[in-house]
C-alpha cells in the first residue's frame, strides 16, 4: 500500500493521523446497496474504513444504473445480487478493507446478528418498516446510526446517537419524514449524492470520536430548488418513547411487526419470505418446473410464468414481479413450491 494513500484525509486536521488510525479500526454496517448504499460504501472504502458489511435483498436492474454507482451493465444483464456486485467493485477500489456482503432481507434476527461489533450503522433502505426496526435494534445495542432518505430532487438525513439524541420513533409525527419514494416520483443522482455526503460526513465524525462536530439537526434539502434547512429536533426526545425511553420495549422488534410478505417500495413486486430459515436447492426446484426458459446465476434463479417474473434466492425468498397483490402473489408462490 502506498504510504500517501490517505494523505489528504490525514492533512484534514479534525481527522489527522490519529483519526485515520481510528477509521482503520472501525466497522460500518450499511443496510441496503441501492443508490445511497453504494455511494456510502464507495466513500467509506476510499476513506480506508477497516470493515464494511453490506446487506441487500435485491439484484441489479437496468433502472438502477442511472444512480447506483457501483454497478455496471454486465451486473444488470446477469441480474447480479446488489451486495455481491457492490463487493466485487469495492475490492477494485480498495483492497485494504475487509468486506462482508450478505444477500438477505433484514429482519430482527438477522439485524441482531449483524450488529455485533459494529461502530456505526448507515441506513440506505427504502422503507420505514426497516428503518423502525433499525431504530429499535440500534437503541437496544447502543449503536449510533445515520438515517438517510431521498426522492425526486430532495433528501434528508439525521444522526441518531442512543442516549443522546431523540430516536426515529420520537420524531415520527413531529417532523415530515417523507412518504414519496423514488418509484413514484423518480429520483435524480444529485439528491442521492447529497444525502450520502451528509451521511458519510457524520459517519466520519463518529468514527474519529468527534461527537461535538455532529450536526444534531434534521437536514432537509432540495437540489432543484436550492433550499437547505436544518430542523432542530432535540426537544422531540420523549421520556416515554417505546424505543428509546427509560421503559423501552422495542415494539418494532416484536414478532407481530415482522413482515413475511411485502410489497417492495412502491414497485410492482411482492416479496415472499419462507416461514423459517432455509436454503433453496436450485436443482430440485428446476426439476419441478415445466418452464424451459430459466435464467440462473450462482445466487438466484428466474423465470416467467403467466406474465409474472419469479426470482428465487438461495435463502428461500422469492420476488414476484408484475403484481402488488400479496394474496395473489402468495397463491402463485404456493402453486410453484407446493
Ligand atoms: Zn425515541
């Protein structure tokens, strides 16, 4: 490794040589490898983070390439899982980083396993169900996390430090936390990059223990209208908050709140999770299928039936494209797996 690799970052006095050493020793977990996730991941890999864990449940599609910076046309052609494609590219960016990529849908059990020995978690998800789960798990395990969301030309970000700041649950209903998604109003890359820039800047402050420098406000901006606002939210911290109050019972970690089937972020797609952990045997599945046109890579198997596209993952999950109707999707699913 060239000695001056991080020289410009080390010259930046709030980081310095000591900060660089701290960054080297730290572990960041990124939930989601879409637009925000890939931007965060690349910046952190270049900054010399010690360990980077990237989790995503989806695969690369052509509509991702406009803004998801780690992916190529080949990844879209081969329907590569995003976590795998991201890791492959990141290894070309910085070989010093220890990468761990996971193709999975994050629920309570998975997240509680992943969060061990994590210094900072970055939210790069596209839905509030997962964010509220992240919020509860981070409060329980006392891990700071950085919320980020964007759609259209606007974005927002907020850093949550357990015991110090209000949590996302405290903020619900107090401040506007979006609602539009990139699948309904689209999204331009500058909004993604700005959101990720805020997240990475806050992550670096946490990684070098410069807690005083954290922004402490909810940032909301619009790249098309040139508006930029910081909303003070410290007063929103609730002593009786079920997620961060003194009697917290982490409601979003309760079994009842876990979704087995879900419509994916405004898309014409339903995800079905098997009722328990399993590994799908692709050979056995193929034998049971009458379809002759089956696409396959080491991570997923895909085919079309009755106008729907089915994508089976090794962890047992299935994505059914072409419907938002969970009941109809489940019926189709059971016709295949019995
Ligand atoms: Zn709270």
